[in-house]
């Protein structure tokens, strides 16, 4: 290899300052992300799903006795096949009973569904909502 070829090779291998800056910033970002994910994996403690259900009277023209059911999962794990039971009560007696299913409820999420009752509701009627069952994935 003669001297001219050696000089040309050295010139090609030299990096300018911009390449080094981009390399440095990229290296810092990648190491920061890997460190953060490792730390989160280390301190993570599995928490069971914490499911709660709320009801809201949500009448429409075609369904005057419709209720919107909102399922909240405030736990640290996903729940599958969640079943919510909805009961329409009048004077302490169950008039109608319905069940609403949610295929899954991810951690820290909320899902919505609607239930219709055939019976006309009156102001003194009450609606009870509670989670019956779920599966862990």
C-alpha cells in the first residue's frame, strides 16, 4: 500500500464533529431508556385487578330505560371475561336482572356498556351494579 492510498483511507475514516454529537446523543438516549425499563421491571410488583362498576341513567328515544355501565380497572393487571350484574329493584324486590360482559379490561382503564330494562322505571326504583367474576389472563 503506497502513501497516497494510506492518506485517502485515513481521510475517509475521519469523523466530523456532527457525527460524534449524533453518536453521543443516541448513546445517551438508548442507555437512558434501557436503564429506565430495567428499573421499572425491578420495582414492579404484580397487583391484582381492582374492578369497580358505575351506572348512569342514559335514556334514548328508543330505549327510555337504558343505563350506561362504566367498568373501571384500577389495578395493575388485565382482567378477562369480566361479568357485571345489573339489577333493577323496586321496594327491595328484584324486578329485572341483567348481565353485561366485557371481553377484557386492561390495567388502569375503563370500559363502557349499556343495559336496557323492559320494565318502566319509577323515581323510587334503584339499580344495583356489581362485578360478579373475571379471569386473570
